[in-house]
């Protein structure tokens, strides 16, 4: 359900309301004393100014608890009712949750609507009576640190206090309840982390490089303001996120010159950035997206001493150990102990310098105090929890300097169910080679600095290569090689765990039923001519004259029919060697030579037409039989106008008559696309959308809104997982003479043509704005936009297309068949036919599900090779190179048949050309993918190929 108020749209997510409320009551009913006390009711209230629920001590009960946004509203949860005290307009909006809450939870939603200008005293009396429930004393859970704002909330707080209830603080319980994030929250955290790491990588690092390279005098506070502007304007960091959704998590932190504060409350002072030999620079960037926080911090070393280098290497190992220890079921204290154990083993003298905490939980609050990672916290990790893992050494004395120094690292991490923890800010490298500043060998002219040491600059290995899109230095190749080696190690471990845990083997046999044309002999029609083949369209049967009688065959038993040399040849579908009925007789092929050649052509054509009709019907029936049952679309109703986007075309297209455009509407739990024809309607539910894309018209002629779904739906009579709605932004322009636009110099300044071009530009811009406005206002979905600057051309089906990455996918949305590859489902990428002198190469994408066919993108221009490698490395996907195309089906079959042998032989490293070249003895004994399949498999494939070619010939013949 949607409502327009002051230009904003509020969409009530009923399913989120139900799931959140169910979780709330499940925890409440456990009666855990240290979390809930023994509360008989829970009382919370919303913020009147910012339209969100009052923040808790640990940000547990933000407005996303209920999945919608309302201001100045009081909510009370009792054992079997939920009371809302609000305005009449909000009460009307909330009506949509009444029935689902009663059906799913057995809970009654009670509205107490107050008129405009009413102080709400009467409604408060009703709510207080519901809390008391006839008892003299009740225990009410509340948020202890919640301060009332506004007349209604101040009045409510006063009435609640004077009611003489017993109060218990539920802050810690709610914090624990909502520590695990749902899908939408995880996306928000990921986007916030992507923004933070992009600002660090694309803004902070180049700025430091320039300052040190030119020896400028820049204060920490100036760098802080420069970075803060980049966060608030994501385009400055090369990030396509909505500016209205982003914010800073804290003012960016820059520290150097011996003054270091590793507390989250640290600030950037007005001192100059110090980059003398032995200097340490600590940078911290925190960003929010839709109020969800992220954090990344890095330490940069300028001509580091031996002690600084050693300390940083130990800190890096301890930080990685803490991240790797974040597994479901483990205690937070064990995470800190993992980091402490590394320091005790590698550098015992630095134990007292280690920070007493390794970070905290992160979400709507930057620091979830109840989820502090220290030696005393015994709370247990759960999947989908987000953490800011931060670790450092503080107040260390340099051997050659009197100034103390500190080191600090921080990353935003997600705890996964059966996988390694996901480092969301990993694109900003923290390897020693990437953060070390080297002394420049040649003396250079100083820029602004009038005194001080000789010039130092950031090594090309670390920072300058981030923005180098042309050419690759040896240092950068070394960095990438090191990163890819680490990815290979992690990928092999992940693959083994996944294969070991996959207990599904074998395949379920398909069942089929025999097609029967006539149930009884008496139903067979009397032949008009016993010597001619007859086609019964109604019963879908072909009657053949055999030994003077008519023998019926259902058309589905016929595999192919052809008219060759004045004879009709019919080939039947025959079972293999294992017959269903051992005593049955199967007819494989018959030939007839009719007297009338014209009659034979009509018979053949009639059989082919009937065969196509039956196959199409059975195909549609089978496709519909595999569809997953989905909930019904909940319409907005007559009182509230849903969001609407008109004049759209849909792909796949509806079959049949001439196409007409339709409109897309956003309702309570999904979209509905419909045209003026009653049978042309498609519902797309929010819960079924796996990826949503908005591709504005830039170099294409289409503005596209594309949904990639979890489960198939039917569009007309087509089964699909991709539904696309688009508008052609530019019409074909024809002159009165029938020709196109004039291109002569005389028409270059033709006012009519200039006006026409301007009109087309205005039309394109308006369509792009309308699509973007529609996608932005539907808060239930977050649309990704393709990053054209990272795109490349290749062949996925038959034609050459332009393929572009998004934040989580690799897509091609302009032409059908569409391409949508979820990067989270990719196992590895193999770049094939990478040979010096070749003008193109191929890309093979191997999925984590080895039952899926390997996706091949062919004929990619060699000029895109280096950019693709950089992109794959940046998103932590392991890639390999080979000089020839590989046969992937037998390779994946061998891996699934013997996963342990696969890992014992080095895992995916059999694809590593450098390894095979440098270690020929080992590679000869290692894992070798077969070059050919078994003889039986080859024979069966040959038979299939032969049958396919015959069918193809037949289709061409029909055409």
C-alpha cells in the first residue's frame, strides 16, 4: 500500500512487519530476565521531526523494525494486541496490516486515531487501560534513554509515568534481537562500506600522494573536510549512489606527527600532515547509507623503520586472525583472543601496546556497545551480524625518534553462515607493499615547503597504480599476483567445504505417461480411404493404413515426418535399450508412397502443424508445472493512488495480436504491469526480485527497468526469470520526402533540425528522470545502475553486445536473451585464448553450482583484457589465463566425483599457467582435466548431435 504525502511515498511492507513482529514476540515470550525482564507490555514511540523511531542505546529498534516510516506515533505491544496512537491519516495507512497480523500471528492491531489539534488524552486513556488489563500493577518495558520530543510524546511520557507501572529497560534485549541483519539491511551496510572504501581508495589515497609528492603544507582538518565532501557527493569517488541516501558516519580522521588517538571519538586537529622519514599517517573513513554505518581505517608508513615494519606486519596478521575467527557459534571473546594469540606468538613485547578491544557491532549505530569485541564479552556470533573489526598498537616509541607512533586497521565485516567472513571494505588494500612510502632516489625541486627533509612520495606500487587505467607497472602486477594467490588459497578452501557438505548426488528420474489418442477401438473414426494417411485434429492422432486397416498413433509419438522423392517418411520416437515393456513391439519407421504427390504434401504439412501445436501446449504445461507458488499481489485500493509509470513496453512480449504499451504500478508487496487488454497482465512481487536494475538511456535508445527474479513466472505463455520494462527514448525521424535527416553542411544550422534534436534530448532526459523517480520512491527495492566505464564488448549468444558490471552483477540488458550473472555465485573466471598477437580472447565464468553450465563470453577485444583483470581483482574474484579453450563439462564432472583428489592436486591451480611452466614435474602428476569423455558418453552425444541436426534440418525445411 502506498500513500503520497508532501511529495514522499510511504510503502507498507506487510511481510517485514509480520516477520519482525514474530521475532519480537518469540524473544519476548522466552522471558529472558537479563534481556526483557518480565514485561507485560512494551511501549515505544516515534520521533516527530525525523520520521524515525527513537534511537535506542544500541540502535536496535529503528523505524525499519516495522518496515515503514511514520512520524509522531506511539506503539504499545501487549501479549495479544498491538496498539497505535496516531493521526487519522496514518491510521488509515496502517489498516493494511490488520488482517495479515491476525492471520499470521493471531495478534489484533488496534488503532487509536486522534483528530488534528486533539491532545490525544482520550486515546491515551484507552491505551493505558489496555496495558493495565484489569490488573493493579503491570510491568512495562521501555527504552530507558529515550527522550520525548513534541507535545504528544511529552504528554504520553507524563501519563505513562503517572500510571504507576513498574518499568524495565528493554534496550539490551532489542539490541540482541536485531543484531542479525535481514537482506535489506545487509545491502545497506554493503553500500555504505562500498562508499567508504571507494572514498579511501579513490579520494584519500590520491590526495595523500599529491600532497607528499609536491611537498605541500596541508592540515589534518583540511583533509577531513575534503574527504567529507567526497562522502556526501559519491560521484567524486566514482560511486553511483543516491546522494540523498548517504551521510558521514563520523568526521573523517587524519592523524600524524606523533599525536594519535585510536578511540572512535578521535578528531582531526589543525596540525600539518607530517610525512618526514619514519612518519605514520592514520586515516579513517566512515560512511552511512540509508542510516546504516560502515568503517574503514588504514595506516600508511613513510620510509618506515624496522620496528615500524615489524609491528605493522604483526598487526596485519592479528587483524586477519580476528576476522577469520568470526564464525557463527563462537564467542566474541574468542575473536579478541585470536588476535591476542598472534601478537603473543609473533611479538610478545607488543602485547601491552595492543588495543583492549578489536571492534564492535555496527548497524544503525556506529558502535553497538553490547557487541564489543573484547576479552570479557561472551555473546555468541550469529549469521548476518555486521561488525567493525578494528585493532591497533598505541603509544609505541620509535628507535630513532622521540615522537611516539601508533598503528591502526579497521574493516567492516559480515558474519556468514557456512562461508568465510565477508570483508566489505577489502577493496582498499592493507598489504605492506600497498601502504609503504619509499624514498625517491633522485633529488627533486621542492614545491611550497621552504624547510624540512628531502622529498618523499608514495610508491607507485601502492597508490598511483589505483588510478592508472593505461598500462601496468611491474609493481602493480606483483601486487595483483600476490592478491590473486591469496584468493586462490581461499577459493580452494571454500570449494572443498562446499563440496564436502553437498550431500545431494544423483538425479531424479523423469516420469512420463503414455499418450493415448483413442481409449476404445470403437472411438476410431471410419476411414474415408483406407489407402491414404489421415490426420484427426480433434484427437491429435495420425491414422496409418497398415495391412488394410487404419492404425492410430498419437502425434506425440512421431519424431519426424518428411516428404522425400514422392514418399512420406515417418520416424517414431523409440525407447533405448532398456524397454519399458519387454514384450512390446515398437515401430521405428514407416514409408508410404501415395498416388497423389499433392495430397502427400498436404498430409506432411498437417502432421507437422499438429506436432508443433501439441509440443507447444505440452511445453507450456510443463513450464507452468514447475512454477513456485507465490503470494497474491496486495493492491493499494481506491483510497490511495499507487506509483505509476505509463507508456512502457515489456519483454518477453505477449504473444498474439499487435502489441500495445502498458503501465507499471507499485502496490503494497509488488508491481503490476497491465495493458488495455484484460488478458495481458503480469505481477512481480518484491520478495521474488533477486536483482533490480535501472539502465538510463546514454548510448542506447532505451531506458530500462529490469527485474531478475528468484523464481520463474509466466509472461503470457512464456516462462522467464527476467522481466524488463522499457521505453524507446527516441523515435525514428523521417523527412517528408521519405529520406532520413539531411547531413549536408547547408542543413547544419537548420532551425527546424536544431529544434527537433533539442526536443529529442528533452524527451530522453524526461524519460530518464521519470524512471529514476519511480525507482527511488519504491523503497522496497534498491535498483543497481550499470557502470558503463567498466564495460566491454563480447558475444554471449550470436550477436556482439556491450556487457557492463554493476555493484553485484555482470549484465547485458539491451537485447534478448538477457545476461544477468550474480557475482556472489561465481566460483572462478578463466580467460581463454590469451595469446600474444591475438586480437580477441574468451571468458569462461564457472559458477559455484557445478551443475550449471559454464557461461562463455566470446570474442572480447584484447584491449579490454587489462581492465577486466583489474575489475575481477578489485571485486575479489580469482581469475586464471589459458592459451586454449577448455572442455568444462568433463572438468566439473571430475571435480564433483572426486573433490578430495581435486584439492590434493592443488585445486584450481591446475589452471595456473605459471605454475605449470615453472613446475613441469609436479604439474604432470597433478590434477589433469580429461580431454575427452568416456566412449559411451561420446557415442550418446554423437547420437544426440545427430538427432539435433536432423531436427534442425526439419525446422529449416518447415521454414
